């Protein structure tokens, strides 16, 4: 069986996507596949599910399985710090304070953490194969995830424009003689252009990963209810618009027929919702997996293991 290097689980908040991503990652680890389980959700719950204290560095969970919770704030601070250090190495001492002020503004600006998290996201994708054979992403609620995955498409042209403007400004500075001679030499390899170019290349590489059905697939987790179905339908359409493969849908917390009279009305409504899910998402080679409503909240690898038995074949 061919395993995709990158698998994403997402959906509306509270549908059980963290449990599903952890269970699938464990199913891969059981097959002897070195697997990294990554949370990109700012409100991390992965540590609670696997009952292991995870953080912004990779930590072992069990045999063949490691975990990581991306700290977007820390990543943004690190990224902006790297840019600031490079900038301070080429500018005149007279504007050092201004550079620091501009970097502080950049750090607190809207989207800075998302962009930094995306850089970490691509950095991890680059590690696939060494040492991890598969990476499973537990993503944030749908809207945040869609913004994250659409960044390569949206920002590519914008970065090209920034690079062009930066090159033009450097030429104007040279013409005006604004740099001292030694600073002019150090500015030949401009850190801003270098950083923008690196980010552009990362966007291009990540997009190639995301639109390749042999490399990546996105699985939506939803409950058999009206609002999650509608939200998932819109999200599937948007991902497909950007060329990202939707591998399937996991219907979580399906009430069993033997639930009793108390659930009779819910079961009747659920039957209609399950038919709707089949009609909306069952075509195009997508997998549909039904997970039953469990008697317990999932916590710890023993309980994750029970879900792994049910979801492990989603990539078959």
C-alpha cells in the first residue's frame, strides 16, 4: 500500500478532528511507518488526546510516532528576529532604532503568526523522508485552515511584487549614495530580498506538495448535523478550487441503531443527514468513514488505539 507523505485532518471545531488525526497517525505507526503528528491549531488539544506533554519541538509519543504542537507566536518572534539581525548587519547605526521599531510592528501585525506558522509547516514538509516517512497534520477549525492552505496561491504574486519594489528601492539608494561604501558591499546580498525569495520558493514548493494527489490529501471530519455538513461542503469546494485533493470525509459520533427510544428522533434525523453526506461527498473517489458515538471521551493512547482500529484504512 502506498502511503501519502502528508495527510491533513480538519473541519468545524468540536467535531473530533484531533482524535481522528491522532488515531490515523497511530495506525500508520503500527504499520512500522515513522510518523510525525503535528498540531497547527492555536488552541492545542493534541497533548490532551495522546496524554503526552507536547510543545514546539518534536517529542516521542510511542514507537514510530512523534508529536509537535506549533507555537505560532514563538515562530513569528523567531522569524522576525532573524530578519532583524540580517537588517541590522547592513544598515547605518543611525537607523538601528527605526529598524527595530519596524520589526516590532511587523511582529504584531495581523497575519504575522499565520505566515510564521506556515513557514514552520513547510519546513516540516521538507523533513518528510528524513526522518519521517509520513506527517499527519491536525489542523485548526475550518476557516483558519483554509487561510493557511490558500497562502501559496494568494501570496505568490504579492511576494513577487515586493521583491521587485525592494530591488527598485535598492537601486535608488545606490544612486543617491545613501549607503557608506562598506555598507554598499554588505548590501549586495540584501537580506530582505533573500528572505522574500526564500519564502516565495517555499510557497511554490508547498503548493507542489499540496496539489499532488500522491503527496497530499485532506480529510474532513464532521458530525451528521446540518451546520457541519454545510460548512464542510463550502470548504471542499474551496480546497478543490485551489487544486488541493480532498481524500475523504470522516463522519464522527454516529449514533448506533440500538441507542434506544431516547434517541429515536435523533436517529431519524441522522438518517437524513447521512444520506445528504453520501450525496454531497461520496463521489469523485473520496472515502467515507463512519465512526460510532463512543461511550467515553478519548484520552490516552489506549483509547486512541480503539479509534485507530476504525479509521486506519481510510487511505486504502
